[in-house]
């Protein structure tokens, strides 16, 4: 049974003016359902959710992984974060060849130097959370793109993650995303099918959602996630993924960072970073280890593809690389920052992809706790 909990009429139309207005409207304009006396009443408290509108999106910091020397990518990040009011700290990318063999994980081989480098950069980001004693951090790879309204999207996501986590009954969790999570997998190129019990938080009639048929992913859990939802073509779902692939963006809590360093560095680990990340979610889901992942489909942050200049290969002569001007937005984004950065700077109307392809009514959000096993 679905229990509509939240109803937000104000999201119906999207225009530039309205777009920013809706950020202000949210979350004060949503109406908690009549009290059911359930332990989940607390999730409707909007109090600390406001922190998501701060410059680190309600996390302790944002770590952008950027290869030293790739100032082209860094300039892009500087622009994109400035127009979306985000602050960040750079975590330098690592060339795997520079890591001494004794420091390699598992059975890494020389020909896997780029994977080793990527793994090391992600480990350093997790370690920085501990070094700086942060409550959490969002870790983002530097070819990322996100929707202009990311803060609003994350606020909706947070309502979902609080439900999914069934966070302890306090009116203000320590994290605006709810407490008890290790990882929030916000940017990926595929998510595994969820396992049972399938608790789902629906964000239906989402104007920032690519219509069905316009979504890209190596594979996707789409049909399982929304098979029973009428008019599901612009419905986003927050749930517990049983794995996934690609580490475009994910948040770690302090304990999530400890567990990641434990399982993917201190313990024997043998595989690309995102495989390790998926393994943590999978084993957490199965109860093999204590690891709590919350994901969202489609993801909110995505890497851009098809731009040769984005690939880290200093040996390719520049003239043989195609420099694309005005890089298009990443897949799965409607109001991508890349596509709109100039509009934002010049104060012009935003451009959205796939507009008018689906009839989009009033946004609705609700939680279905799913059936037990
Ligand atoms: C944003 O909010 C989070 C959660 O309350 C907090 O940890 C972080 O320090 C805040 N960031 C800034 C820049 O104030
Ligand atoms: C960034 O902040 C400025 C000043 O508060 C505001 O006018 C603008 O709409 C914000 N931009 C976004 C994308 O949130
Ligand atoms: C880390 O932060 C927590 C919570 O703010 C605090 O209780 C603890 O003393 C800090 N630890 C160190 C080593 O500073
Ligand atoms: C939407 O739901 C229908 C059943 O009502 C299902 O057949 C279809 O696969 C779903 N579409 C998506 C995009 O999940
Ligand atoms: C979404 O919009 C459609 C079309 O306007 C409408 O029929 C539907 O009731 C709305 N809500 C949901 C949950 O699909």
C-alpha cells in the first residue's frame, strides 16, 4: 500500500524565476501527514534539512578529486561550483605509477596503474574525513556535472534517506540526511537491483528527471523500482542499492570513512575502487558486514562523456585531441550546470532537455516501506 505523505503543489511549473523560488518554498511548503503516532513522525521535521542549502550541501565538506596539472578540469569545477553556490576542497588525483609496490592493495599489477591511482585518490579522500574529524564529506570526481537545482533535489533525497534509514526518533538528526548511514551513493553509472524488503521513497512528477527512455546507464533497476507506480515516467526513487558501479559522487559519514579504509585498504582488497564500493553495499545489505548504503535512481551527479580532452593521457599530442566547445551536459541531467553555466552567469533563462516529452503534473512524494522477507 502506498501512503502519500507529502504533497508539493508548488513544484508543478519550472521556469527560471520559479526555479529559484521553489528552493525558498521548500521545505516550509510541504505538509506533514496527519500524525499516525508512528516512529517515523520525526522524518517530517524540516529543521536540520535546511543545512542542505549551505555551501557544502549539508555535508562537512566536499572533496573534488582532481589530477594535478588538469587545471582545465579545475577551472570548469570552479565555474560550476561558483554558479551553484558550492564550496569544496581539492583532493589531488594520484598517478598509480608513483605508488610504491609495497603500498599497493591486494594483487595490483603494474598494468593496473591507473586503477591503483584512482583507488588511492579515493582512499585519500576517505582518510581526509578522519584527519579533519568531519561528520561527513561528499566525494566527487572532477568530470562531474549536476543539476542547477541540486540543493532542492538533495533536500528531497534527504526526506527519502531519513525514511529509508528509519532514523532514531529525534526531531533533529545530526546529519540532515538522517543518521546511521555509511554511504550515500549519489552519482553512479548503474545501480544493482535492490534486495528485499524493498523500501522505496518516491519522488514522482519530478521536472528534473529524464523521462523514461532518455536515461542512460550500464544497466538499471528501473522496472523493479517503479513497476507498480502509475504514470512512473518521471519518478525518481530513493532506496538501498545492493551494489552499483562508477564513483562519480558519493558521501561518506565519519564511520563510513573508517569502514571504507578498513575494508578497502587495511584489509586485503583486490579490485577497482568502485567494485569495492559496490561490495560494501552488497555485503551490508546481506548483513555480512555493518555497512549502510542509500542510493537514488537515477543518480543526481553524473560524469560527462565523449569529450576526449577530459581523458587523462598527457602523452596524446594536443592537436590529435578534439577540443569540444560548450561541452553538453552529462547523461540523466535535465538542467545540467554545464549546459547552463553561461545562462547562469548572464542571468538568462535556463535550458532544459527533453522538455514537453512527458506530461508532468504536480510533484508528489511518498514512502512505501515494502514487505518483509
Ligand atoms: C553545512 O552543514 C553541515 C551539516 O550541518 C555542517 O557539518 C557543515 O559544516 C556546514 N557547512 C558550512 C560551510 O557551514
Ligand atoms: C546562488 O546564490 C545567489 C545569492 O544568494 C542566488 O541569487 C542564486 O540564485 C544562487 N544560485 C543557485 C544556482 O542556487
Ligand atoms: C571529533 O569531533 C567530535 C564531534 O564534534 C568530538 O566530540 C571529538 O572530540 C573530535 N575528536 C578530535 C580528536 O578532535
Ligand atoms: C512503469 O510501470 C509500468 C507498470 O505500470 C511498468 O510496466 C513499466 O516498466 C514502468 N516504467 C518504468 C520506466 O519503470
Ligand atoms: C503526476 O502527473 C500526472 C500527469 O499530470 C498525474 O496524472 C499524476 O496523478 C501525478 N502524480 C503521480 C504520482 O504520478
